[in-house]
C-alpha cells in the first residue's frame, strides 16, 4: 500500500476536448479535468540536436491513487506540461504514469 504522506505534489490532469466553431471547424483543446495529489520522481533525460538547436528532454514518473487516466490526457505540474508516454502502469493500489516534458 502506498503511503499517503509521499503524495506531496499537486498536479492537474488535462483532458482533450473537441468542439466545433460557428463555421464547422473542429477545435481541439485541453481542459482541466482532475486535480490530484502525487509523488513525482525524475526518471531520466536525454539531450538532442534538432535544426541546429539543442533540446533537453525530461522523463518524470507521477505516482497517484486515481486509476481513470489514459495516454490521451496530459499532466500540468509547476507550470509545465507533460505528455503521457504510454498507458499508465496499474499496480495493486496505485498508478504510475511515465510522462515527458513538452517542448516550450
């Protein structure tokens, strides 16, 4: 069982919503869906060069209780956006989400 005391960080799960404007165009935006408490750990990173520009990526593991999260959602934490890399791992009583920081 996960210790509730390690869930120290506040994160926001954002869900993709699709709407149509008055001209019939499809507009996709992310809206705040679920505020959570989570444990956050850095899992690694990488450095790459794209178009003569250096970029560093960060992979982060979010651990929480809530289970209704999938890879179409994203996570907002400390004014940064993290894209969920794969289907969240469900353990016996908690969920591990591997996510990568979105480029600014």
